[in-house]
């Protein structure tokens, strides 16, 4: 079945540091890929998405490129802020006839940014 | 812009009781999804509805049932509650016809079973 693997966390950075959170996936067909963010005590918010190979999703300074050859969708940000502290989930859907919206999530990566 | 509305936001029930969660999708969205997120876990897909018909089913216990009504809102009914049902329950909505459509999540309903 489909699966998503994220780098093991938690990740702790100083403000303005460079962020990379690795995400790789296993799926049949051509899934759509997403990054969701969950701030403490809140729901899931879509951060960015990519629906086909080589697409780059970007939002709020975060970027991720859909790499089919390496089955990866790594999240990056050039300069993190304290307000970026949250849990980040990589997810996929739509692969191999799966009902779109039936998201398969990675285990989540806790990011803590210190001033 | 209108978002996915879930109610109640917090719910405390005793073992063996029944709970009902409600979800109001974004206007004009025709597909609703339910997810369960246990403490420290990633969200797990439970069930989805498209145009008021069940479209997909995941790891939903037999004690749970759900439906989508004519106004597109959805309800998740959970009976014979167990301690392990304590979790954050998310509802999400989208326009199913467009593969590239964004899936929007509500803020979730916290269920605590004591």
C-alpha cells in the first residue's frame, strides 16, 4: 500500500537557520503530494502541494519539489522563525485509483525554533 | 473565506456512551472526509462521502457510522465508546471532480473518553 516516510524528529533550530525536512513516499501511479502544518492545539493547515513530477509547491517561504525519480518531496525554508514552530506532516493522495482526499500521512516532524 | 466547521470542539464521554460529531463543509464542496488522530500519531483516514454517498472507507471501527445529509453536512456517530477512541477527529472537504483541488481541514473535535 501507499506510505510516506518523514525524517525522524524532533528538529530544533535557531531563528534564521535553514530548514530541511525529508519526505519520501511509496505509491503506485502518480500521487499528489502535500505538506500540512499543525500548530499547537490547532487543526491541519495545508502549507503547499504539488500534483505532478517536477512541480514546486511554495508558500510562506517554504518550498518542496516533487521528485519522481527519487520519490521525494523534501520541505525547505531558507530562514525559519519562531512562529514556524509546529508539527509538519508530509502526505499523499490520488495514487493508483485511490479516492482523492484519502490522504496517507507521514508520522509528522516536530519543529521547534528558538530565538 | 468560509472554512470547514466542526462541532463540538471538545467532548468528554464515559466508556460505553455514544458520541456524535458534526461537520459542515465549505460551501459548494461535495466531498467530506473524516480522519482520526490519536495522541502523538499521524491522522488516519476513516471514511469519505461524495454527493451524499459513501465513496471510500478506511480504518473505521464497526462501532462507528457516518453519513452525509442533503445539505452536505456530515455526522460521525460513535457508539460503545472505548478509552482508545480518545482522539482528535478531523473533518475535511474538497471538490472531488478536480484532482488538483485543495483538501481543507476543520480545526477538529477533541473527544476524551473517561
